[in-house]
C-alpha cells in the first residue's frame, strides 16, 4: 500500500488557525482583564492609604486658621498655603472646599468668576464613603472634568456655624498624564511579550493537540483506505472508544452493508447462471420433442396413418402447453423477484375462493381418480385482507403441485380455520411426500423434491408461492414424510 498522508494540509491549517485564534483571543482578553483589575487594585490601594488625608488637613490647618473670613467669604490665603504645601508633597493632589450641598466654594486649581454659574459635586459618593468609615473603593466627581470620576479623600468640617467638606482629588491631571504614559509603555511591553509567548506556545501546543485530536480520524482514514484497496474485512476496532464514535459506527455499518450487497450480487449472479442453465435445460426438452415430432410428420406424412398423425399432434400440443406454462412461470417469477408486483389489498372471502378453486380442479382430479375436497371449521365464511388474485395464484400452484405428486385413488383437501386475527390455510395431500433433507430448500427456484420429478415442471411453482406470501408478510411452511403425503400451510390476516 502506497504511503499517503491521512490528513490534508488544508484541514491541518484550519485546525491550527482556529486554535491559534482561540488562544490569541484568550490572551487578549487576559491582557485587558488583567490590566483593568490591576489599575482598579492600584486605585483602591491608593485611596485606602490616603483616605485620612482630608481629616489630617482639617486637624492641622483649621486648628489655628478659619477657612472663612468674618464676612463669610473664603479665606483664600489659607487655601493658597494649604495647596502649596500639599503639592509640595504630591503634585497630583487637588484640594477643594465644598459646601454641605456639594457646591465648590473654592480651589486654587479653578478660576472662580462671579459671572460663571456655581459648580457642584455629587455628594452621594462623599456621604457613602464617610458612612463606610473610609473603607472600600469609591469614585467621585472631578470638578475640573465632570465626565471623569476619580478616587478621593474627604472629611466634613464645621466652623463658625458653617458646614462643608474638604474634598481632595487623589489622582489629578498630573497623575493622569503620568499614569497614561506609564500605562501605555506597560501595555506595549506586556502586550508584545504576551503575544510573542502566546504565539510560540500556540504553535507548539497547537501541533501537539492537532496530532492528538486527529488521531482517531487518521485511524479511520487508514481503515477506509484499506477497505477501498480491497480489504473488505477492514473495520474500525472498538468504535465506542474513539472520539468520533458515531462516525466510526457509521463506517462499520456502511462496510457491512457493502459486503452484504456484494454477497447478494454474487448470489444473484450465481442464481442468474443457474437460471440460464435450468431454463436452457427445461426449454431444450420440449423444443427437442416439438422439433422431433414435427420433422417426423414432415418426412413420413405419406406413410403415417391418421391415428399416428393424431398421436404426434397430441404430443406436439402437449409439449407446446408445457413450454407455454414454463415461459409464463418464468415471466411471473421474474416480476416477483424484481418486485414489480405490488399487492392490491382488499377484503374478500377466502372460503368462496377455495370453493371456486376446488370446483374448478374437480374435473382434473376425477380424471386421476383423486378425491379433492374442502373443509372449513364451523362452516364459517372467513373474510381475509389480501390481494385476491395473488392468493388465488398461490392456491392454484399448491393444488397443481398436489395433483402432480398424488397417485391415483389419493386425496387432496383444502382446510380453512379462523384463529383470532389470523386465518390458517392448509393444503393436504396423500402423495409421495418430501425427503427431510429437501424440505428446507423446496421453496427455492428450480428445486424439486426429487430428480425423478423433473418431468413434472421447472420447479418454479412453490418459489412463486413463497414470493407471493412474502409480499403479504406471511410465511409458508411444509410438513411431510416420505410416502405419507405433505401439508403446506400459511396464515392470512382476518379482515
């Protein structure tokens, strides 16, 4: 067997590409998720560490100085010093003085103009953060950019009957700019490194997985190739243990079906050869007789008496009838074999049909001094559901067969018995019987109970009966002993 690849490069490439895209997609998701939660973790840590910052500022700065002047205006000098001190420590911090309703009263990072509307900060995150005792992770409004929400530190204060909040943004613009630059560099290096490692391991793991995943597929392909090259016994071993059990079972079933079909074709071919041989033999005898007697009449017509001529003509007529009957049987059997006949199912009286057949064959039976009768249990008119013409043909063949092999002064009886939903039909005769070794094959075409009976027919009568009953999903059986007669019986559904 020539060595050939079991998997096409196209299939391998598709599997590898699908696996690569899957792993790369997972890597990208991992990078994004890791980056997001790393950033969240960093902000949460920074907020928790700096949460007391606003309270420390109030304790230190507002102990000796008031955030408001005597006229109620903001003490800008205090806030200016405060902001410079804070920025000296951390340039990313922005400090705001808020009213109790969240109004931004003052901040050195904002330009305050009487003409501009008041600026407010949402107080809900502030109150939530204070109520949680400054634990957890909470984002608040950025007064400089209301579309942004940032980590903060906050503490309430009360001074000269005025309430408010010291609100500190812990990640101001300076922090955002520095963080963005660092983050971009981090993502760039981390992303490129992750993609490089992912690609390498994808190539390595991909080929290993493809080899492992397609192991059963390669085995099935090899078995299919062996089957194609003539090893008709090639089968996939233990299909249930494969990863593609359905496919493996399907292949084994297909191979079994092909083998059965091949065996059937061989059988049909063998039967065809037997058919030709048997037909040739059965046709040769009556044709030879016809030709012999016809030639005799032509050559000796002047020297033959009228009685001899009539005798020869009777022989020619008899053999013509045999030849016609043989051709009709062959034609009928071939149609049944090719399933060209579909039964026309209808309700009819099997009792009346058998009475008609017995009446029709009575004259022929009397010529042979045979007693032909019918027996119906309880004298019942039994209705069956079947094709009346085909059943009539089957009964005719059974009666013909009984008449051929029943000697003078014998008897033939057709029996009918209704049993539940079935009608049992029997044809009994007191003939010479059938040898036990022949009973299993008596319904095969060109099979007869004895070689001495070749003169009685081609052996198609019982084969036709079996085919007819097969069409009715019924089975015919025979019980017989040599020199003690035979009984053929089958069932038909009661209408």
